[in-house]
C-alpha cells in the first residue's frame, strides 16, 4: 500500500523544523464530521477568517482522507484510496505558511488529519486559495486521482478593517469581537446603495435572526446583539442582489 503523504508545499516559505500543533477534529461543528466519508473543515461555505495586517494569523484546517476513489471522482467508485497527497497550494498569501500536524505528513486512508496556516502579513490584499491534491490508488498499478479544494479565500485587512473599495464590489469583514457575548460589529463595503439582507443560521441550517439594512456607497457597519441566542458557532450571511457572502461567528457562553 502506498503511504499517504500530505506534504508541505515547496513553493511556500516553511519555518525550518516547524509543524502544526493542531488536534484533528478539535474544531468540528459536530462529532458527525468524523463519520463523513471525505471532506475538510472549515468548508468553503464557512471559509477562512480574515488576516489582520501586522497581526499573527493562525487557522486550522481539519481533513478526512477518503477511502473510496468514488468520493473523489465517480469514475473510480469501488477503487480503494491508498493515499492522499497535497500537490500544491495556489493563491496562498506569500506571508503565510502551511504545515501539517504530523511532522512527516504521513496518514492512512480514512484517517483524520489537520494542518495549520500561519504567519504575519505586513501588506493588505485579497487572495483566492485553491488546494490541489492527488489521491493515490492501486488497480493493477498505482495511479493518481486529482481533486481540487477550490473556493477558499483569505483577505488581509488593515487596522481599520478596510480594503480599497475599487477592488471589490462587495466585501464583508469578520465580525469583531469574535467570540463575543452581547454586541459584535460587522463591517461591509459596497459600491451600491440599496437593501442588504443579514441572516444568522445555526449549524443545522436553522435561521435564528434576520434583518434588512439600507446600505450606502463605501463602508457600512452592522451591530448584532446575541441576545438570548445560545452559545455556539453560527454562520452569518450578507446578501446584496446575487452577491452573497457567508462567514462564521462564535457566540460565547454567559
């Protein structure tokens, strides 16, 4: 059996001898993820939080290695996955590095693993991130099955939470403070005036809050109060026409 190798990408600047201190599965939304066939958390719906300019950034990514090739590509249903290898990471900010929890990056099919994205960025920017992987299987001879984790995004924002409005039509920052109990603020920027729909969902998809705001050109602020909402992880969505941005918030206990 080919060993699963999740390698740090040679094109990134990795701290010599460093490896992530994350614990696989420690940041799942629920224990059910451990029973899934294949995937990563946070997924692209939740995404990665913003990175602050000049502030140390650390974000864990937990992954479940597939056992069946059909989880990667229906053409290979029934073919056992022997290994999984990260081939390259495209678009990661050059100021951030990536390393796995296992120093040698080796995992078995079906195993849980995690990685940490970390570093400090001194310039602002907007980055679309794609993790390109290869699943290895054996059918007479070994062959690879490519799979892309596309749709991730990292914004490096300044101390005011602003980016250039000319670069994006619609932009939403991570709520602050986070975690919180009581009030938290969400800053968004838009080139349009009109209605903004603000929704908050629990991790089962139940809507727990909804409100419509009137936006103006440039920077706008929404203040959300947790009220009697139970502690836990929630997702908030801002919608402007066909533009929808979703991020994660964490309501702390009393």
